[in-house]
């Protein structure tokens, strides 16, 4: 069936200009088509799902009312942006999203002029939109700035910093839309609430409010009474958030249904004509319009291909090996049973970081702090000060957001906090905003911090145990996905800190591999008759092993799934320089550019970190280094 026959209205929408040309009574059927098209497209290719289904009507209303892209829509995170992409000229490519050379998974300025601000991490939208609003005011452009942030994003401190700043700037044109999608629509979100919301956003109320300010300001007692009366009336409708946002300096409107297009359009038109910081509170349902996603929005947050008639069906085939996340989750439960001091902390990533079972078995020792990475680190430091043994389960790119806290609150105070760093290295479909490319670099420079990288599942378990037993900061970083299939030993044994493991004895070339690079190093070793060392520790390095290899081989090659500048290979370079050892050395790691989205295998190939890419680099380097050595000897 053709697009135009199945989606007759959506087929005519190539840009928001086409959308704005529609009569308003066509918006509801358009939203229905858009939702069905989204279900059909994402079920066929995979991607973020439930959040986008919940923002269909809101997206239609926003592009209908505002003059995008001149008016700036700033979406938070990007999970909710799929309807936005479909309506902004990318409809026919939505089936390529998250695939190599396809649409990006989040917002990206280079992809579309309608993507006002790039976003992959949460809680940046209000700050960015405020910056745009300030720029518009300076330029006297009349341009609007609208931030759309989910209730989850409002758990981050950055969002409140932006609200606090914006609330004091009365002349800016900023609208914040709080997309509250974690609660069902409560009884007070009905006809009366919608009517009052329209009233509070309309010209009549605004005229009375501003006129009253001018008149009653001259009579302080009367103005104070009027303000208290106004807040009381608003508080009858929204006693909690309304008062809170009003106190921050925002004109608060809501809550209203985020699925009621006529009401959304009326209120957005009213708010479009107001000035100053405004906040519209809309309530939406994750997975709206697709029953399985409404019933289990966590399960349908991010999906692989599935039959929309059936829903997601658990795979009957057992995976060939455990994922590193599963290894961590099992270790955490086992370790908690042995040591009652253990507490587990996550910044809103219970499922992603493998803490579901732990949260069920040890609810009083499990702490989900919300999207608050900085807080997750500092609260762990406070726990460690008073005798607990905190384990912070966090993605590599999320730990970047808490870097000052790692230094200031944990490392300087020499506190025994263990960081279980998931999604290290390239991650696949989520792309450069989620690639854990830098953690070796940003952690290696910190004094007295132990950093480990497991080569397999069992080594991951033993490293977690090793780091937990240390009386100092420690980190174990591991990749997304499955390990090579090594049997995990139930018994936990501490590894000797700073000791590497010789995996293969060869000659001439020594491959010094960290973590995930041990496997491809072993695959190419026979071709070169190379020595292979599983370095295990990024810090402290096994200097004795490094110097021994340098004295017995023609050249060294370091391998890591981290950027080369400042990485593990750089540490080996520094070790050799410190000891005055000169030997040809090749550092292989992630290139000095951002690796775009695709499968993890595609990304490793793109970076030259697959078996063939590493083999080519070693062959080229060894040939040239031998030639240089012969020339030097000849002289």
C-alpha cells in the first residue's frame, strides 16, 4: 500500500510549512496518521519508541503554532523527537534511524535546520533555549525559544539552574514545556482545568494581571493581597508545581492533556503572544496509542524490530554468552550477600546498568538518584565517609557529567568508591553522544585511582571484586554487549593490582592490549608470531612487564578502545620515556574524530579496531619500523 493511500494527510507534509497550511480540523486525523506511521516505521527498524508515541499531538501542535525553524524548538534528550523528525522533511528516511549512514538517533544540527540544538544527554534543553532567548532579545529578532523537557529530565540539577536563571529575566521570550509522562492524567486535568489554563494564558487574564500590577503597585497592601489571591486561585488547580514554578519567576499554566490538540493549539497560541518566562505543564502517556507500550513503557522505551500486531516477544534462543552488564548485576547481588556495607547507586539507569535484581533483593541498599550524575558521585562519597562501600553503576558518557565530583569529592579525599563503568568504548546505534571514548583519558590523570579493563566476562567479575576490596577510588570499565564467551567463576578472587597477564609468547612484535582489544590481538598474533599481553590495569601500569617487553622485542603496539590522546597507550609511552627506553611504538585506539552511529561492529571497523584494521596497521608499522632500524644500524 502506498504512503498516500494509507496516510493521505501525512503524505502531503514535507515540512512544517505544509502542516501550517492545513485547516485546524485536520490536525487530529494527521496525528492519528503520524502515530500509526511511527508504529509501522520503528517496529520495522528498531529505535526509541514509547516516548515518541507520547509526544505526537504535542509535536503537531508546536509546529502548527510556531514558525519553525525560525522559532527554536529545543527538545530534551531526543527520545521524544521521532515525530519531530517525520514532520521536518525526514519522513521517508525514518526507517534508517540509528543505522549506519541513516538518520541520527537524537537531535543533530548538521542533520536538519529544525534541530535547533544537538542533544543525546538529558536536561540541557532549558539552558540552551534560554541562551537562544537571550540572543533573540539582544538581536531584537522576535524569535521564540521553546524548550520541551520530560519530567525525568527535571530531576537533573542543570534544569533547575536554568530555571533559576531564567526566572529572574523578565524581558526574555522563553517558553518551557514540561512533558509530564510518568503519571496518568489525574481527574483535575479535564474540561475545567483546560478552561482555566486557557483563561490564565489568555489576553484577558494577562491584561488584568499587568494592568493590576501598574495600578496596585501604587498601593502595596492591595497589590500584596492581589498576588496572594491570584496564587491561591492557581493553587486550587495546581497546588504543587504551580506554586513552585511561580516562585521561581515563571508564569505557570497547567496541567493540561498533552493529547488534546484543540486545547494545545489554543493555549500555545495564547502563550506565543506573551513575554517573559512561561512554563506549560502537559501530561502525556508514554506509548500512547499502542497498548503494549502503554502497559509497559520501560520495555518499549528502546526496541529492536518487532511485529506490531504481536508486540515484543522474548527470544527463545539463549545468548551464546553473558553481557558485561549481566556479569555486573550478578556480581553486585553476590557481593551484597557477602558484605552488608555494599550499597548500589545509579543515576536513573536501573535497567540499563543491570540493577533490577539487586533493587528487588536489597531495596534498602539500592539508590536511584534520578538523572543526577553529579549527585550520584557525591552522595557515594558521603556514604564512603561514614563506613559504607558504595558502588556507582554509571555509563561512561554519563560519568563525564560528574567529573568534578569524581576529582573533588572522591579522589582528593581518597574515598573507597567503586565505579562500574558500562558502555565503555563504542556503543553502536546511539552514536557519538553515547560512545565511551574518553574514560581512560579522563581517569588516568587522577592520582591514586585504580583503573581496570577486563578482557572477558570472568575477568570483569574478578576485577569488580578487586576494586571493591580496595581502600581507594577504583574503576572497572566494560563495553556494551556480550563478552567472548568465557565461563564466569562463582568464586571471587582478587587480582594482583598493577599486574598484567602474558597471553601468548612470541617474538619481535609485542601487542599490549587493554580490555576488549585482547580478543582481536589474539586473533592476529599468529600471523605476526607476536607476543600478546592482557594489560588488565590502565593504572597502575605493569611497568616491569613493559620494560621487559621493550628489551626483548623489535617494537611495541598498544591497543585500546579509547581515544589515543592521553589514553592507556600514552601511559606506556610515558613509562618508556621516564626510563629512557627508545623503541618503535605504535598506539592504536579510537581516532581523533567522532565515530558516527551504526552497529558496534560497524563502528569498530570504521575506527580501524576490528581484526583486519588492526592487522593492516601492525603490518604497515612493523615494516616501516624494521626498515628504520636497519637504516640506523647501517649508519
